[in-house]
């Protein structure tokens, strides 16, 4: 997702505690209504009515279930779950806020052998929450294009997929066998979904049903319908895993602009396959779909609303000029196909893995085409957006993201780890190995931190604690005495040390820094000047007097 202008106990000890509710736990934890069943496949049919702003539909969920207990089904108010069935057996349902409890206990007396694979049929209807400022304030989108024709979609990463369809709205359980999305719309419009188009069929009431299918695991919030006056073209990209289909769907009004701007897509794919390895979803193809909102990483159907301009709606977030060399939404949201869609965090508290690596992908794209110095300049230019308002890592089990610093602070931390490695080839291999090892998997923050530490052979635990779990930025304090520079770090966590490259009066040296005073000699024949390597997210402060 784009941004508008490890351990939870560590956060609890360092920062002011927040209060969470039972509803937060239901939404964010792998609780007793979720642990005993696994989602294998979603088969969603959605039929929106533009005039009444209502929807009705169903979700046939293929599940593997270990016991006949109460299943937690998430469906946000004011939508209504009408019924739930397994093998045509109606099951009792009871609402608790945004959760329905589906009582499967009657399956005990039937001929089911647990664990078993069953089909859970959910039927629902209602007037879904309408997005006020998508994609940040999510919900259903009842838009119109410039010719006042319906332009319908949804955006639901923050608010949750259960804002428009019943599901197991838990990031840690993706449908292992993918998802099917059947979009019902007026026959004058086109319905676009994730993956590949399987069929278009007519109904008796002058509507069409567009059936799309994804074979790979997919995040709940990435399953999105787009309905509008779309036109389509495609091309084939010769990628690392063979020919990759690239499809583009835009409103007919913008075909000319889109064809010119989307020439950026193969350039993006070339750079990202170089850095991260093969595109993760060759079977489902790559697709860019024009949306009425700025953008979103909807898997194999990226939402694009960047006005067919370079930069972020025509501006450079870094202030360096490099961000105007490419289209922010094409680059950023496509980077999420590797980080966020293929590698997905179990808990949104660890969303820095999605956003930090994807944010850094912008710098790597810049580097690929304009050189390493350009990439570093772009990345360091983003530091003015770091707020240090709260830790990057959120609270676990309660549907709580951390700070928006998951973008810029986390990506600068990743760049810093790269500089600590001092081996760009090894860093690239690490990114490729990460995408190979964790491909199509849900992971914890601890798993990724452990992987990086093992791969680099660097003691990184204090680095992760410092930048992810506190709001502190290390400060290198220094003072000049008797032709020596004395230095130490303050504002640091326990155990924080750093081999810090600096230029000291024209010579390159490494400062072995910690919280303890150390010193280095200064050449008498040169004026004093201290410059810290731009790859390191640290501050420095000169002390006067006795310090």
C-alpha cells in the first residue's frame, strides 16, 4: 500500500501501553474460532446494485476442518450473513459485532472424519461500508467516470476484506489453492478481477458474469473486483521463468495515455526480477488495472490511479529529483508482489516486512537504471518523512499496525544493513534467497529477522530492537580534546554497537561505536571535518565544554 501525506514485550516495556478490546482480539488473533480450520479456496460471487448501493453474494469456502466446533466468520456491519451451510446442512449462526459464529457441532453426528475437507457455503447481503478516502479509508467504492458511467470497486487493506465479503479475515491464513471471483455487472460494463479470466456468461436479466481465477495463495484484502467501461490490451514479457503475460485494463477514455505510461511496466519487471528473483505469480500473470483511487497491491491485479504521471501524482516524495524519473504506483505497488503478496506477515504488527522492503524497492529500481549513488540519494531523501511517533512494530494479536515509519524508517534500516554487509552482490543474493525460501508463505517478523541475521553473520538483534521497537534514533556524540575526537552513541538500546564508516578530516576510517566513550587521533595539519556515511540512519551532535 502507499502512504498519505522481535517482540511485543519489548514494545510494551518501552512505550506507553494501549488498550485493546475483545473485538480487537477477535479480529487480530488466531483465536479459538479460527485455529481448527484452514482455508483452502475462496469462490466468491458478488452482485452489486449501483442505484441502491447494496450488494449480495456468496462465498463458497473450501476448508480443512479438524473438529465440529464454532467457526468464526468475519463480516463487518452493516452487511448481513443470511445463512451458512456445509454439505447442504444449514448451520446455526449468531452475530457478535463484526463476527458471526457458525455452529458446526451438528456435524459430530454425521459421517465426517476429521480432519476433513468440506465446502462451507455463505450467503450474504446488505449495504457495505462506503470508502470515504480510498485506499486509506477503505470500503466499497461507488464511483463514476468522467462520462458519469458507473465505476465500482473496493479497497480494504486497512479495514479488512470482511468489509465486503464473509471470510476468515486473518492475514495468517491465505487460501492455499487460490480464489475464484465471479463479478456480476450490467452488460454494458466490464468486470475485472485477480488472476486469469476464465469465462464471460450472460444472465437472463441483461447482465454478464465475469469469472476470474487465481491459482496461487492470495491475501484476503488483495481479492478485489473492478467494474467499469474498461478496455484491454496485453503483451508478453520474456522473464526469468519464461513468458509472462502482462495485461492492462483502463477506462476507454484513457487508452492513449495509458499505453504510453505503461511502457514503464516491462522496465519495472526487469529491475525487480534482477533484484528479487522471478515474479512470484507467473501462473496468474501480471495485471495493471486503472482504479478510481491512487493505488493498491492487489495481487495479479494492481490498482493504478496515478494520473498517468511520473512521480507520486506528479511529485517526488524524496525531494531529490530521482522520484520523477519513474511512475511511483507502477514501481511501488508492483514491488508488493514480492513483499506483501508472496511473502506475507502472519500479523499486521510486522507490516514493516511488506512496506519497508517495498519502499526500498523504489531505491533499488532507481539504482538499477541510474546507479547506486542515485538509489542512495533517493532513499536518504525520504528520511524527512520519518516521524518517530511510535515503534514501527505494532502490538500482536489485536489487529494493530505500528507507525507509518514502517515505510521510510524500515527501508532506511534495510539500506543500513546493506551498508553493514559491505557486499552488494551478497545483499542481492540475500533478497533473492528470501524470496525463494519464503515464496507464497506467511511469516513472522522473527522469522525474517532470524533469516537476515543468519545470512549476514552480523549481530543484528540490537539493530532490529533499535529501529523497529523504539522511537529512538542513535545519536553519535563527539567532542574534541587534545587533538583527539572522543565519541560515543547515546539514545540507544542495550547492546547497540556499530562499525560506523566516516570521513574524518578527509580520511576514511571505521569508528567502533557503542555507548562507551572511545577516541581517535585527529591530524593536526588539517581542519576538523566529520562526515557520516549516508547509508547509516544515525544522527550526530558535537559537544562543547566537558560534554
